[in-house]
C-alpha cells in the first residue's frame, strides 16, 4: 500500500469512525508534531496501536507545530511528517490537523481511546475532562524514556571519531 493512501483529508476522516465501528473495531487516536521521528515516537505509536484495532495518528500542521515549538520548527514539512508517520506499521491512517488543542479533534472524531505519550502525561489530565464528557478513555503510552526532537536538535554534533 502506498503510504499516501493512509493520509486522510479532513473529509476522509468523517467516514473512518462509522465504518469501523459498524465492524466492531475499537478506534484509537494519537497526536503529535512528529518532527524528526525518533524512537520515542515509535514507542508512543506502538503503544497506542496496542490499545485498539485501528490507530489514527493526527499530525500537527506546519503552523501549529511552529506555534507549539517555536521559530525554526518544524524541521520537516507536514506532508513529509505525515508520510513518515503513515509508513509505520502501527498507524492505520494519518491526518494533518490545525491547532494546539486536541479538543476539536476529539469532538469531531470521537475515538474510543485517545493515547498520550509519556511526555504529555501531565497534560493528559486536561484532556481527561473533555474525554470523560465524550466517553473517550485517555491512556498514557510509550516507554517513559526521555526522547524529544527539541533535545536532539539542541544537542551538539558529535564527530564520527569521538
């Protein structure tokens, strides 16, 4: 399958929940910037995948990533980040979304489970109120080791012979 087939438009996302729910599948959502994908992203998405039958990964748009991460970010375009995330076997579908808050996505999509990475565990409490209102379970997944693109970018380059 071409990974671009896994990248949905906002209107394409409308059909996903209903057809899978009719088939009795549990839908999980995960979201992030996914700039320079690394082992923490893979662990997060693998953990999210294990929570249900279908994983939809929401990738922050370029404008949203810049608002969240600051000037000079994202390093990769939203299209490139979506293609990389969609290429992972744990991800069934991917969508690019605008905005720093997950609320519109949860309201529109209403997955059975919304996964948060361990780096967002403290923010998961804020999601929990809305999720409870919508009947969505929030789960924190990942390996717990500190991984971040910001740290990778800030780390001084090492020579190959060090």
